[in-house]
C-alpha cells in the first residue's frame, strides 16, 4: 500500500508540475538591485521524461518481482529459490568429486595436493582467526595444531568431534581451597613433573587431592575430560610460573565453537585430513 501510494503521489506531483493548471503562467518577477530578478524558467522537459521512465520501470519491476506486500511477482523470483538453484547446480557439478573425498582414506587425502590446497583454504577462512594462518596457535590462548599434542585426543574421530560439536573446557580455581601457599606448592610440583625445578612433597600431596581426578596421579591427563598432559612442557596458557599460578589459583575457561552447522561433511573431512598430515 505504501509503495503504490508513493508512486501515485510522485506521478501526480510531476504531472501537475509540468501540465497542471498554471504550469505555463508566470507572474512578473520583482527586481532587486536594478538587475537581479528571480528565475522563472520551468524545469527542462527531459527531466520529466526521465522521471516518467523511472516510474514506468518501477511499475514493471514491481509487477515482475517481489515488492508489493506478499506478492511474489509474475516471475515468482526469490533469493531463496535462486540460492537453491545455485546449490543444485553446484551439487550436480561437484557431486563426483565430493563423493570421492568422503570415500577416500586419510592417507590418500594427505597425498592429494588439490584436496590439501582446498583444506588449507577452508582452514584459513574458518579457523585461522584463532589458530593462525599456519595453525601454529597464537596469543597463548589458542592451541598449536601442528604438533602431536591434542587436548581432546588426536585420533581422526576425536578431531572431527572437536570441529563438528565444539569443546568446552573448564579448569576450576583452587586458591580458595588451598590458599596462596598451596597454589605455589602445586605450581612447583607441576613444574617438577615436566622436569623443571625440584620436587615439592607438599605440592605432590595437594596435587593428588585436588588435581589427580582429572589429570591423573602422574599428570598424564585425560583426553575424555579435556584435561591436558602436564608432563610434556606444553602448557596451553604459558609455561611460566605466573601463568601456572593463575591457571591453578584462578582457573581457566576455554571454548572451541561448534562448526557442524557452518561446514559440510566434505569440508570437515578435508580439515581433519589437513590437520593430521605430517606438516599441515
């Protein structure tokens, strides 16, 4: 209704301006400063024809395409249908190649340079913002994906699960339970398990009491819980004493978002293949 009213009002205004009563009548203009007068020439006719052509085009467009309320237009075009047709053409053109990727083994995909190039593009578009362009991690927050250390397990099925469903990791803070001294003692013990510094007996006792349930009595971690191995010197948030104290005393929270609704099965498989080859 608003569109039709606007077009009608514009048409009435233009027609009345050029052809209405008094359109050709001109009153005598006052004169200022002996020679200065008010202009009285009407707008040129080519303006009229331009506006009229635009109005006609608008009416034809609204008849053919959506624009008048719920009307789909004579062509019944919609962006959704256009996307569906494009998707259908894509599926028809690449169906064979996509099936080949889904059926191929991971070693075969590792050896397929074209597939790996496609996987690299998928990674850089969806994953590089956090993990870096070369998957080496960044900011002591996002993990390095080029080594053999995977917090939630490095098997292909586990990596696929991380990509599709995401992960949520929670490391509780223990400062309220053990105090600042206890945090220092656990920090020393964790460092000693990785071969850094001397052993700390009090820290070992506190570790067994508060930390072993997730990380294991020897600190080897548990991929099912997302509890990392503490003996490999690869600490997610940094290996310095201050970073470890913060992790133990205050805790950490990390989340890997789920990409199951953003990536299809082929893209996920390509990513898993790219991340599990020798040097992604």
